[in-house]
């Protein structure tokens, strides 16, 4: 049994990666742990040493066969992660230490919960968690951060001495609605009235929507969407993460799991939202627009996603990171999880104390948000 570092998914190979990421051979695997998604990120230059995301995947081998993978990137910054550790970096720098480089176990630029410790055996999970800590120490990184992992992986990480962190996102659940109107019927009268008003405002602007998936998505559609994505990204973040080549690559390799919701006025597209689907869930990822239309963002990213999920019988919509405005539109709060190994003993002790208080605050905040949800209260 050996553990090694691979400098990219191409060095691991599609067959070995897929066997670890989707051991049950599901027909609708989690889209963000597929080999094709990671390969598109790395081969397109979106996740690379140049962008501060240098692949350093931890590979577990038994008798020459790959039986586990920890998708890791060597980071020179804390951008594109959605679990913020800037205060930790500042504290270590003030104490005279170096926070970067650090190791990040995640799907780059993707705040979506899913498998992070890619193996189908509990023993393999333990070995990868131990190997992650050892790799951190041996290469001289300050820390290892495993973000948006599943709860059972989070609990396994705790058993290996990782520090535990929680946060919250907003997800929409489908108990079996026949249409959007039935969903609206579950909301309080004021929220139902508000949602109808927002949707009507978009219709009055003459906006219509196309749902594109599979072979219906062309390079012309990706050209339009990339223009939306970069225009919005330049205004919002300063520099979009994903290259144009990335979208062509996922379109060619996994279009059956892509849902591109495009808003048009007449024949001209003016906005769009990229979603991926798998494991019965629609995952909202990127959005962009060329003009401001009141409520267009809500309609494109939230209401159209609900419509699509109901039409396809999907059980859930995950609308991405942050955004308490989603609560009033039927998306309820849920905990997300991350696990952290910090090599510096002093910083580790301080962060551990902070995380105890933070977890309590997150739990209380979620309980409070649930009480103020948009659904009708039972009498």
C-alpha cells in the first residue's frame, strides 16, 4: 500500500478516477466529482499553477491499483474557495509564520457539497485523511482544508484530529409538486403574492426562457453564456475564474448533465444560468447578464430552476453559496461542512476555540431562519 501525489487528473486517468468517485456506477453521478469536470478545469487552465491552483492530488494505491483519491490543490491564495480563512492567514502572518502555500481539498470554484474523500472503503478514508496530514507536514504547507464534504466524511475527519467548521446554504426541496402553482400554494399569502409579482415583471419585459441540455447546447450558446459570465464576473469579482475553453470541454464531455437556462428577448439572448444535475439534484453554478432587468436574476437562477426540477422530477435544487434572499423564495437553510488540519500548534489551538463558538452561532442562525421561512404555518 502506497500513497503518492499526482500533478493532475490526467496522470491518474479516467477509469481509475471514476472507479473511486462513482464506485456504485450510478447513471447520474455527482457531476462535480466526475473526472471530466476536474479534467476540464485543469486542461483549460482554469485550475493551474498559474492561477494559484496547482494540482497535487493524493493517490492511494494497493498492489498497484488505485483505490482512493484526495483531490488536492497547492494554493498560493484563498480565492475561489467560498469557505473564508483570511483571518487565519492574517493571524499566522502577524505571528511571523507563512500561511501560504496551503493545501486545499475541494472542487475549484465550486461551493457544492459532495464526496471529497474518493474511496469506497472506511479503511481507505482513514488512510487518506492521515496521508493528507502527513503530506501537509512533509511539503511544509501551513494547513489542509477539506471543504464542502459530506457529513459522514466530516465526522470521519474529526476522528483523525481535523478541526470542524460549519456554514449554511439555501436549498429548495421537492416533495413531489405537480407544478409551480402547487409549490406556491404552500407559501404564506404575502410570499406567494410577491413571487407572482416578480415573475410577472419579467414576463412584462418580454423575456422568455430556453432550457438547453445535451446536444441542444452548441458552441454558439457557450459563446453567449461566456460573454454573460465574464461581463458579470468582471463587475462583481474583478476577474472571472473560468476560461472559455472550460465551457467547451464540459459541453463536449458531460452535456447530458448540463442544464443551460438562457433568457432571451425575441431572438437575442441577454442572460443565462449554468446548472449541472446529478444524484437527483439540480446544482446552480454560474450566472451572467448583459443588462439589468428587475427580478431577472431571481427568475433565471431560482424560479426557472424550480420549474425545471419539478418538470424532471428532481428532488432538490442547490442554488449555490450565500444569499439569505433565497429564503423568501422557498430555499431553506442547510448546514455545510468543512474540516481543517493546521500544522502550527498555536494557530490550531486558537482556531479550534473559535470554531466551537462559530458552530454554535451557525446552528442558532439556521434555527432562526427556519422560523422565518416563507411557508404557511400549521395551525
